[in-house]
C-alpha cells in the first residue's frame, strides 16, 4: 500500500511570521486577528508569532522573502487586501503580489501562504475578512500550520 503522509493541525513549537499590508488596514487587521486566533487555537505560542507590517500588497513578497531567508521562522503567512478600482492598478498589484508570494516558498523552502484578498468590491473584501465567506487570514494560517507539520514529518522519513 502507498505510504500517505499528511500534516497535522498543531502549531506547537513552530515560529510564524505574519507579513501584513497596512493598506486597507480596516480589512487586513481582521485578517491578522483571524490568523493569530487560528495559530493560538492550534497550539502556537503567542511569543512564536511575529507581525511584520509593510506599506502595501506589492511589498508583501519582498518582506516575506526576507523573513523566510532569515531562518527565524518555520512559515510565513502573507496577509493583504487589494480591491479593484477603475484603473489597471489592481491587475498589476494583485498579479505581482500573488506571483511573488508563490515564488518565496519555492526559492526559500519555507512554507509561505497566501492570505491576500483580491476582490472587485469592498463588500466582497469584508465578506472574506470574517463575515459570510470566512476569514482568509485564518485560512492562510491553517495552511501554514499544516505545511510546517508535513515538512517536519518529511524530514523524519
């Protein structure tokens, strides 16, 4: 039978960096709350969570890569919010942020999760920051927990 290895939902003993965009803070603050709540509920110690603030979503990959490369964190959780406006700015920022965040994990080998809301409207962003559609910060933190757990199991096989 094939061997199956999965991560568990325990953040105990792991260190997490939350890289957070200050732009659209009324949304990103809710993402931070969701991420911290999830990490703590799943065993991470408050002292093992560091929050790094950057100006906007475009800067998330830069700081995420620095945090991951520092060796101080087992996972990096990127949190931000980009709301479509009437110019192509949204496409550039959202696309580059998404591409960069994905690249961080590949380049560094440190799990880097995507908690960047990209929405057409403010209402959609609010829904994804803790109302009707859950909390994307919590989702990104859950993914980070599962990935660090899985990596720790892989290193033991």
